[in-house]
C-alpha cells in the first residue's frame, strides 16, 4: 500500500515538532529548576515544630543574625523568644527587652494621631494637599486633587521617596531634604484610582500634623498614645536612645553594624509595640467616633523594613493574641524578607495548635495529677483544687472545676481513675467541663500538697496548663 505524500509530510512535521518539544523540555527543565526559589520552598515545607521557641531557633538557619518574637495572649503573661545576636561583634545574645527600629509599623501610630485630629475637627479627610501646603502647587503633580484620605490609604500616587536613587546609601538629613527628592516628578496614575505604597504619603502627614499642632508629632504621640498606655520604651528618634540598648542591624554583604545610620525610624521594644497593638485592636485608644473614623481609613496591623531591621506586628483575633517579630538582618535583593514572613506565618500556625481551640480544648477535658507516695490513700494527699480560667473578651472568668477536702471526701471515692505509673508514683485523671459560650481562651491552675506534676488537657489533646 502506497502512503499518500501529504500524510508523509504530516508525519515528518509531527516528528520534527516532537523532537523540538523534547529539546525544549530537556533544556527548559534544568532552567526552571534553577529558577525555583528552593530556599523559600524548603523553609515553607519544613516540618512544623510544636513550640514557638523551636521555630524561632530554627529561623537562625536562614542566616538571621538575631530574632525576637513577642507573644501576648489575653489572660496570660507575655512570652519572649529571643535567638541569635543582640550584637554580633561583641557576641551579646539577643535580648527580650532590646530596642528596635520599627520602621513602617510607626504608620499605625501616625494614623491614630490623624484620626484624633479629624475627630477633633482640626483636620478634614476631604481637604487637599494644596489646602494645607499651597507651596506644593506646581511642584507636586495633582497636589490640588490629592486628599488627606488618599495620603493615609496610599492612593495619592506621589512617588515613593525611598525609591529615589541612593536613598539608603545617602539618606536625607531632614524631612525637607527628603521631600525635595520627589518634587517635580510625574505621577503614574490619577490620584484615588489605584493603590501604590509610598513612604512620601506619611512624610507629608507628619508635616501636616506638626503644622496643625504647632509643635512636634512625637510630643503629640506621647500625649495621646504613649502616656495613656504607660509606654516608656518607645522613642521618636535614634538620638533619644542609648546605643547599647538598640539591637544591632546588619545588611547581608556589609560586615559592620549599621544601627547608627539614621533613616528616621521610631524605636521601641517588642513589648511596647505589643501593648500598643492590643490597645489599637481592642479600641481602648479611641473615644467617641474615633474608632469608626480609624476603621474607615486604615488597617490594624503592619510590617516594617529598613536596612538592618525588619518587623511584623499582628493581632490574631481568633486566639486573642498579639505577635510581634523583629529580625535584625536584611537583604533587599535576597530572601531575608520572605524568610521572615514565612517564619512569622509558621508561628501563627503553631499558636492555635498549642493553645487549642474552644471547641476542643476549653469546653472540657481532663486534669491529670501525679506524685510519689508509698500510700496513695493517705489523707495528706487528698486536698487539692483544680481551676479553669476562661477568657471572654477582656474579662477573666474563674471556674472552680473540682475541690476536694479530706474532711469531706475520701480520695479513694472521689477520683474516678487512678493509675500506677511506676515505683511509688501514682496519678489521677479528673474529668472537667465548663461553659464556653463566646469565649476565646482558657488556662488551668492546679493547687494542692506535694504534687510533682499537673497538666490539664482539652478534648483535642491541647495542653492548657499554666497561667
């Protein structure tokens, strides 16, 4: 049978295309594998540890010089997880009370101040830049239509001052010098039509606050935020702090500590930022219509990054917990920012597992006690108490789960399940159940005589022991 010529041509064309495809595949596969950000992929896929401390220590393998994580759970003492170096050259370990340059997290504080001035009718969201700064007309494109609302929400499309040439190498020495860098530059789009993050927006808002007040922004911040919250470790500039208290900052490829390079950042401890963030999210910073105004113009969490310092501040509503993370190593051309985000997000996954959820851990479970004794029925071991403390919003509600007194209840009759754990070691398992409507957290407290150990486990196996 003779194959038609047209079929032969089709066959040859298909065969050629298949060869081309194989060549592209052979060449493309190694290239695509090379382009995969394996560092980020491995960090994201690594097994999740069961504690925040383990995750923080593991983060050092990302070549972070130092890291600090602060966890504030409602109803519990704050937790601090430092790892790495406070000062690499002096080999000083990371400190929980270290000062840190919080960079753009400071925009949350600025937005609170703007909110208070709007509420007091000293500022208007609808007024334009030219209304407050007539000298900008003709020097800043669209200054006559850019509103204060657009500045707060990064919808002005004023060029970002930190994107101007050599900004980080030769930072401006004043706000006026910084503003000069963006004057007469074109905008990319009409104001209000899109979002584009720009540090210039908040540079102008700082100028606006001080123009309206007639005195410095940080003084107003002290009056409205820091003093009411009792924040004594928050500062407006590098000149206000002792250098040894400030965590060192490092940029990949630069050997020396760059903490004394001034980029104009606020400085604070993780605890101070955490207290502020909780007050912001719970609304205790606001009066009257202020929270409604703030919610209409700004967010309730933020990140920050300048050379040597990157930070994240977030409130996890579902577990009523504030988490602050500081990392003192940056590389704008590398993966340090993404690795920091991965670490922070992994901590966010660890916390609910550790604390449990109300549906599993806090609606009921078992308290388990153990101690060493030759005679477990001895009356001396029969007096103990188990308390469950539930958290409902800002209220801490105590529940007395069980109370046993040897004068009323013999221990052998009261405990439902006794276990022999080894030579002279005995344990008891006590069931408990409490109402948990609208509650968001819990922990148990155990008291008694000579107990060697006490744990409270929720139904899902979550450990809710301790304060």
